[in-house]
C-alpha cells in the first residue's frame, strides 16, 4: 500500500513528464504510474467521422455540454465490471476539475446524461482519461465534440494513452514513446483557450469536422 498521498501537483508533473496514473481495480487502493512503450493519440486533424455518425449527429436532439456534471461523467466511466478508477483516482480528478485542470464533454438526452469523455488539460495538450456511453453513438459524439473544441481552443495533442479498436476506428493512431515525448514537449510549450471558446451544438461539430476531413 502507498505510504504517501498523490497530490494534484504531482499528478500534473507526471503528465508533463509523459506518465499517467492507474489502479489495478476500483477496490485496490494503490495507484501506480504508467509509461507505455507505444502511445495512443488522436490526431486533432484526423478524426474519422463515419457517414452513420454524421447522420446521427445532424438529426439528434441531444445536447452537448461541457463541465456541467464532471462527477457524473467520471462515475459513468467507472460504472463497468473492470475499472481502474478507484476512490483515490476519483478524488484526484475531482480536485483537478475544481482547479480547472480537468474537463468533461457531456452528451445529454433531455435531463439524462447518456455519454461523455473526461481528461486533463496542460498547455496545448489534452490527456483523455476515459469515456462512457449509455446510448448508441453517445461516446463517439462526445469524442467528436472534444476534438472540435480542442481544435478551436488551440490544442495540438490529444493523448488517448492506449489505442483501442474503438479509438482506431475514429482515427486514433499509435506512436512510439520517443515520438510521443517530442509531441508532448511541443504541446506543453503552447497555450490553450479552453474556457474562452463557446460550447458548440452537435450539428455545428459535425459540419466543421466533415468540412475539414
């Protein structure tokens, strides 16, 4: 068991050096650092918008919100049989959110949160932590909205940590640790305007992404 408590300052320093925290399970109190040999990233100019997703986003009456229920997104991501989000990690990311260093992109069906993505911002880098979906395409819509907002906010790196088949289908790629650190260094030297950019509609998101892809 850990003999010290990780602080948010230490957490941000970890991200800046290219590592991130995980736990073995929700019931394991220990948090460890991960530095993958191969890193997943989602190129901000390379999001793959399928025709079916574009059609769904144009027709939906769901709403995009940012940071209206960060804890709800965090808990939605942890609501699965196997999760690395233990109470310590939950505490840390809520604290990061309260200090404006962690954000959530949320998809709402009326008053119901149906999908979302959350992550950490540092300079021009966004470190995507996890996502969840309670409706078909909800997490994909949240991810598309995140890419659009980050593009408009001056970000240059969307770190997904690992590359899953789901992320690969949306344009995610895998790069080496060395390549990642070069991209990270460039991104950390930048600045972002996350909170100054207005929240878009899902229809605006799909229009911008399909025009530039």
